[in-house]
């Protein structure tokens, strides 16, 4: 049971890390549209 809980905890933490980075990238691109356009 502890192994299963450990696996779930890793999946949840990885999921939140991915969501966090995706949100940070989205906010960065939304805040700085000039950088992506002008290069």
C-alpha cells in the first residue's frame, strides 16, 4: 500500500510541476508578445 501511495504522490507532484511550468511559459509569452514577434 505504501508503494502505491508513493507512486501516486510522484505522479501528482510531477503533474503539478508540469502545470506550473506550462502556466509560467504561458504567462511569459502573454506578457511579452513583442519578444516572440520581433525575435
